[in-house]
């Protein structure tokens, strides 16, 4: 049974899929009933399915295909490395040239406090590493009681035990005995839900103040770190007020708490800066990355380790008993190097900052006249449209979840991948998207909204 796309019909793929493949975050019975959409190839910002449809991928796969599909440089980098040395590990004092080269390049493109990297295979594993590294840091400083990590409700930090515990998704915590001990959550900076009646700036300061309240509740001498996504991605592209992150930084500094920026989505240009922390003006001690580091062409993740933590780990730590078989996988690292060079050469970060990001903001603003649209937000090349029942009061639809899914269905039916997070319709298209392609996307979004009405 080694048939190619050409020799199997869509129905045959769907049958085999439902019979054997347990998909992530999927209701298995619903998948068996409806059948998967089988994506067979892609180029630029477009996907093609097994039925011959062309679909504009406004989600960059899963927030990762930053340089778009079909980039030969990345294919060639992988092929070359596969031929030369497909695998060797970084355990037991060995290394490979691509892993070293990538470590060096990451130190160049990340903020100046980052000169060291710890590689993982994914964002979730990166955040597992964060939990262990943060606690190890405080152990080495003789403060083992500092083990609590503060995160936020509706955050997404991955699917492993530690990643899902750091995340603030109720549905995930309800399965598998989460969160693990020593992780607590505070409210998210979602103005529309929690800040109405305040200006966005006032709300930003109030929401950041919840960190101080949580620190005092837990006990300042117990808190190891605060972790957050600069913009909450999977939570619905929740862009915080400009006042939020500077105040979070001030509070972390005041109590000596480590600041961890989860840049798995926001990293590598998504916000119009190389990293989201640069867009929002923080100076994190640790930074998790994945996705955009290889534009999703091959799995890779990791943690940038700032001087404050690196110096303690290196000078006082001895052996750090942690690592993955694929930490620094040479093929993944070779692809990442090619990907970052491509982002640099094509000036994609600057293009999002100066051109397509502001243009997307303008286009999303124009959606405000639609009867279903209560709020729009963008940051670089990510955006959200909130569907509301009553525009004046911002009151939600009682059946918000289903409505988002209906809208998502209309997007799909019209050749657009847009994701629904409850009543927030979200996008994060490839960074190579042009203004003309943004126009095309907006036509499809408006059509889907009209059909949802
Ligand atoms: N952190 C954030 C902010 C994410 O959005 C994700 C995935 O979407 C992760 C971590 C987990 O990454 P992965 O799925 O590569 O494990």
C-alpha cells in the first residue's frame, strides 16, 4: 500500500485517514463522519487539495510558513545536509556544523542579551525546557523555594505536560491531571472582555497590575518567573494595550522575577520586528521559539538563554540533566540557517513593519462597517475580527462557538483558510504576502462574513 496522491481518490484517503490516524485537537468521530480535507501541495501563499481546489492559506499552515511554500533554498539546504550528514547528536561533547552555525546566527538576530541557545524539537519541548531551566537557575542561586511560574489564562504554550500546564486553556487542563504543581495563572489582557469602561491604556496598566497581585498572593520569594506570548496567538490574536508589557517588565524587575517571552508565534518577523519582545519593549531573560525558525519546513524549536541565566548555568551549574535526541538536529538547523538568511535577504521583517503590516491594519479597519464585526485587531501580519451580536454594546452571540465555525466553513468553501477561536476569526498569513494578495484575502473574508450573517 504505497500509493501516491494520483492513485488514490479523496474518499480513499479519507477512509484510510479515519481508520488509522488520530489527529491532534480533533473529535475523532466528527472527523470520521465528515472526512478530512486532504492538502496535497502548495506554492507561495496557496494550498491545493485533492479535489483540485486552490486555497489562500491565511494561517501560514499553523502560524509557521513565514517565507511561504515552495522555497527552493530551504529544500536544497535540507537535501544537501541529508546527503552529507543526516543526523548526529549534540550529546557527549559532540556537535555538527549546522547546529553551531545556527546558534551563532540566532545570537546575531535576537536581542543583545541572548548569546546562547538550547535546542528542542518543538515549541512545547522548548517550554518544558524553560520550566526546568528556570527552576535550576534559582536552585543554583540557593533559592529553591522560588519555583512558581506565573502564566495567564487563555495562553497557549504547547501540549506536553509542562507546556499545557503553562498554557491557560481550560479544556486542556481538564484532561490528564493538569496543571503540574507550581504553575499558577492570572487573567489575560483582553480589553474587550475585561476592560470595557477603561481606555485601552488604562486597562493595560490594570491588567499588568494583576501580575503584582499574583506575586503577592503566592509570596514574592516563591516566584521564579512570568511567561507570556507578546500577542496571544492561539487564544485569539489578543493584542495587548501598549502600556501592558512595559508595566509587566517593571514588575518583574521590581521583584527580581525572570521574564520569559514565548516567541513561538511572534518570533521571526510576525509582528514586524524580529521578535515580539522588541515590538512591545521588553527585555526577556528567556525566549522560546519554534515554527518560524524553519518556516515550518522541518520541526525545530528552542530557548534563547539570556546572559543572566546563562552565566549562572555555565559558571555554577555543572551538568544540566536535560536534552532531546533531536536537540540541534543538523538537517533542521541547516534549514533554519537558510530560512533566516532568506528572511534577511528579502527584508521580510522590514516589509511587514513598513508596508504590509500597516496595510493589513488599514484593510481590517475597513471591516468595521460590517454588521457582524465588533472589533478588529492587527499586529504586523496577524489579525483578528470579533463577531458580535450587538455592535454598540459589543454583546456576544450566545452561540458564539458555532458561529465562528460557520464562518470558518464559509471561508473554506470560498478558498480561504481562516481560523475560528470562539467568536474571533483570526489570520496569520505568510510574511511574503503582497498588498494585492491582502486585497484578495479581504474580498474572501468579507464574502465569508456576508454568508455568516
Ligand atoms: N507556544 C506558542 C505561543 C504556540 O503558539 C505554540 C503552538 O502553537 C507552542 C508554544 C507549542 O509549539 P509546538 O506545537 O511546536 O509544540
